[in-house]
C-alpha cells in the first residue's frame, strides 16, 4: 500500500514538473514580435498574470475612454473567455489594467502611448484616447492570438514607449467592382485596427456599380447598384448601413473616407440617369473590367446639381474630414472640361465642410486649400500637386496595390503594375520613393485593394495578408528602424495570429512561417 502511495506521489510530481516546464512563462518583453515595431521596448523580467478577476479601469472624466475600455474587455473575452469588470477611477489602481490620459509631451503626439506592464498593474497612458487604443493593440500582441482556456495569461513586464511616423495609415476597399457586405467591411476594419491603421477609404462608385444610397437620386442604387463585375447581383449600402460601418470604424479610431469617382469611372451613374449623359441617353450597365471609357457631361448644369446632392448627402453622414472625388483615368474627358469639372467639384466639397482628396490626376486643376492628392502612378502629377501646395498620400501602384499578384502563379489579382511579393511590398520608404516628395509633403500611406478579380472576404484576405501588416509598419515605424530580414522574422510569428483569426493568407515562401 505504502509503495503505491509513494509511486503516485512521484508520478504526480513528475507531471507537475513537466507541465510547468512546457508552459514557458514569458519574462522578456523584447522577445515579442510586435507589428508595427514600437519605438522602444524595455523589459523588466517579471510577469503580469491576467486572470478572471483582473479588473479594467479607466480614468474618470475622459471622453471616449470608457468606450475604449469596453473594446479592451471584448477583446479579452475573445482571447481568454474572461469578462473583466470595467470601473472608472480617479487615481491609478493598485492592480489590474488601467487606461489613462495625461500630458506625455509633444513627441508622443495624438496617437502615441506609454504601455507600462508591471507585476500588478498594466497602465496604458497617452495624450489622447486614440493613443490608449493603439496601446491596447500592442498589449493584445503580448497575448495568444486566438481563444485560450489556459488562464492565467502571463504577460512579460516592461515599458513600451511608442508613436507613429505618419498620421495617415490606411487601406482602400473597392466595393464597386465587386460589392462586399457590411459584415465583410467590418472584418476588414478589424484587420486594420489590429495593426494600428487609422483610415479606411471606401471606393463607393465606379463603372460597374454605385454602392451608396442617395435619397435624392434613388435610381443610382436601384439601377446602378444592381450588378457588378461578372454580372453578379451587386448591392449597395443604405445610408443606415453606411452609418453602421462609420460607427464601427470610429470605435476603432478608424476614419472612413468616402470616394465618389468622377468625372470618369461613372458608367453606373450614367446608366441610371439618362440626363447625366451629354446625348441624353442612358448607357448600358457594364460588368467588364475596362477603364477610361466613361465621363459625366461636364458642361451640363444638371451634372453639378447631381454632384451637389451626392456630396451633400454623403458628407452629412460622414464624420471624417475628407471627401475623395476620384478624378482618375478620365480618358474621354477633354482636359479643359476635366479641369473645369474638378474645379467646380472641389468647391462643392468645401461647401459641405470636407477636405478634398483626389487621385494624382487632379493636379491639373486649381487645387483648393487643404487639398490632398493620392499618388498612384504619375510622378509628374504628384510633383505638380506639391508645387500647388497640396499634401500627398503615397499609394504607388508598383508597391502598394493589394490587387497586384504576388507572383505569376497568383490565381487572383492583376499585374499591370508588376508583381508585388511580400518583400517588395515592404522594402520601400514613402518619404524617399519620389525624388522631391519629402516627409513634409506626405500625409501618409494607403494600400488600395481594387476588386476586379476579388469577389469575397476570403479573396480579400488572401490579397491583403501578409502584405497589409507591412504597410501598417511602413506607416507607423521610422524607416531607419525597418529592415526586411528582421521584419520577416516577426511577420513569421504573426502567421499563427492570422490562423487564429481564420485569415486565408498567402504563405509566401519568402517568410520563415513558424510551423
Ligand atoms: N487603376 C484604376 C483603378 C483600378 C486599378 C486596378 C486607379 C486610381 C487600375 N485607377 O488605380 O480603378 O482599375 O489595379
């Protein structure tokens, strides 16, 4: 009997010893594969234990901080199945997770943060609530990506001080060539939030589809929203659904920028209203992928009533400061008509309180104060725009177009701008990409995903991952702190995160994905 007891004790101890050895307790915060790479990470070699009793506190009297604390609890529930209490507090708690806002100096700016992980208290503090949100994204990357039942979640202690290189870090989703549901757009927003991007540009209209309800011009969606590339059923967002997307993005510190592309890329509108055509005849709906064949009638007054109504209605439900007027590939609009049109449309956008963004071709017009051009292909347009006082969003097709194939074997995407493997997408610096366009001229970076060949969320994921985190890092991390050989090791660690989020990503052979 005695021997059995001794044997059982030895077995129990052995199992306990093995378990404690296999569950590596993290103590070196600098070993975490953060993307974007933070400005500074200092480890203090201990461990914070996140348990069912961990409380989330937020500094009382700071607008928006409670919502950010709620966001954190939703994420903690997704990861660890815990439902932390959320409490406001006048001062720092002795334990738990604590969000606070204070004066951390000019260097941290509007989006920087300090993440202090102590043994008992994790404090995320910033000049603004947005900084706390981005600090949460960093904290989440110290935890398992997917659902874990192994509590406590152990987090290595230390201090991270961080702030972004550019204030505009975004992606564009073309919902016109192929339509994507509100749910799909929200999932795309989740991807942007996870990597500290803060802009989603929605390409809401094109030759193949009109995707946003305009109450004063109902046929834009009744007819213009009724199909898509390939002849599918298309679709559109009601203004209520658009507002749902805007609010979902706002909760994640993401600004929605609506684009109505004009005067070219307008066949869906021209098919919806005969009077918008110079010959007074509605065009046929178009489901191919050619570009440059359509134009609004730039010398008809009804065109400007149309634009005024569209800009007014969309601006009224867009809290963000920008309205994107497109302006690309107006190949059948005579230049003087194009310039006349762009000049008038800019005034309409300003009238409704928004700042103008346009593709780089709008540089041919007289740019209003505060106008921004989105560089995609023409260096001379972009330099002309800077010469007229405009800022630049860097979206070089050769580097940043998410619809470009990875290589010649990629079954989705186009390759007119070249193949963009994960290294090509990462190894470039927006501030030196175009001679004469410097950091001072640049608002930031945006990676457009055009959807001629992309038809559903799985295909969106395949084209966006793993390149999107690289664009997020280019927008956040200083160029001298970025290096492909070092980055790819961190990216490899995020493969597990992509899997945990059920992201159908391209397993590039250039990345040493962790098995
Ligand atoms: N260029 C067109 C897009 C799209 C794209 C596909 C811009 C600004 C090629 N315009 O990029 O509408 O067709 O890669």
